[in-house]
């Protein structure tokens, strides 16, 4: 099951300063620590839901409406 949201926290003075917190609606949050921001962000991308592609309602229109 993928997580619905995730964010990265930064703590100074620790060996692994970046902590990822992933959450889902009916579950406990998952916490993991990383040495770099790049590793933490990649973990969030791999383990959280991808939003569906959306068109801007102001400018973009599907090709069928042209």
C-alpha cells in the first residue's frame, strides 16, 4: 500500500539529519532517516501516491474540445 503524503524534516547535529515522515489515512506514520536531502526526497517519491495528471482549467483543453 502506498502512502498518501510525505514530508522531510531536518535536524541539526545528527549523523542522519533528514527524516522522512510518510502518512496514510488509517495507519501509523512511517519514519525513516537519511544522510542527504536527495535520498530523502527520492524515498518520498518512491513510496507515496502519484497524483493523476491534470490540465489547467484556465488555459489547457483536451484535444477533443478544440
